[in-house]
C-alpha cells in the first residue's frame, strides 16, 4: 500500500487521471487511473516482481525470476521506462495497486541503444532474451512502414491477481491510447508474448504486424533457445493506428 496524496495533476489534458472508473458490476470495484509518479516507482517494481516477472512466458522459460526476487538489469530497464512519465497505474479506493502499464516513446535510435546494451551485457541468460527481442523487432521496420519518427510503446501490461477479469488491462490500454494521442503519437505498438496478452491486445483493437514461433527460434543444434511452455507458442508484434 502506498500514498498517492502527493501526486500532481498533469497539464496534458488527460482528464482520466483524476476520475474514478467502474470496471466491474458485481462486485462493484472503483479504480482510479493515474500517471505513475516517482514516489510510486518502488511500489510498481514490487508489483512487477510478484506478478509480471514470474508469469511472463519468456522469463519463465529461462527461469529468470522467482517470486519476490530481483534482477538488476530488468529492473533498471523498467525504471528507465517509468522515467518517461507516460506509464499509468490503476489504484483501488484503498490506494492498493491493481495494475500498471509501462509506456515509453520509441525511435530508431532506441534500436542502436538496444544493440549496445546487448553487446555489453554479461548476464548470459538475460542476453538470450535481449537478443531475441532485438532480432524480432529488427526483422521489420515499423517506422518506414507507417512513415513516422516515433511510436508509443506499451512495454509491460501487468495486473494483480486479485483484480484480474475485471477489465483493468483494457482500461490501462484505453487510457494509454488516449495519452498517446494527446502527446502527438500516430502509432501504438506492443510485443505480446503469450496467448493471454495477445487476446487482450486483440480485444483492444490492435492488429498483427509480425510474429515469431518460439519453437522456430533455435540454436545450431536445432534446439529451442527459449523453451517457452504451452499454451504459449509465439510472440506477436501488434499495433494500433491512433486517429
């Protein structure tokens, strides 16, 4: 639990930041959606350790996390995303964190930075994941295809187990889309790594741009590099045009 009394109102036209939204009829649950302020970063990271990191299909495949544990490299990247001040959290009336979406702007230069991080990383297990995402994203050129210089990237969508099935993910994406439009973005994208997240993005109106089956990403011995377990079989690069 954490206090949000010191969160400022942001002058970006996002009226949803201070508005309560009912996301379920029975029982009624009221959630408040806000930009994530710096004094809530620790609470967000704790939430991710207990939920997203231990359940995300690719992380699970290489046993990168155990519940409640930490991984400095991943958490460093997440904190960098949070500092863009585009991430949104959902809070209940007790100021408990129900869910969060970590958003960031994406440009061509970010792929150059990703390559440098990949080459300089010494964690071989984490390097497998970085290499996979780098190759997956550079197989296509969304910037050229959509003729844009920046893309709004939904890096992580995570909901606490006690709040799932109540439309939290849907609302987090809806408000992210609204924020992206107000910030001048024309395209929003995400990597959906499992069937659950793929269904969420499809329901939210995202379309498939590119996909990669995990069992076809193999080493020199034709063995899967990331042995992701069923029912998750592929990663999808999904997008939505913002009008």
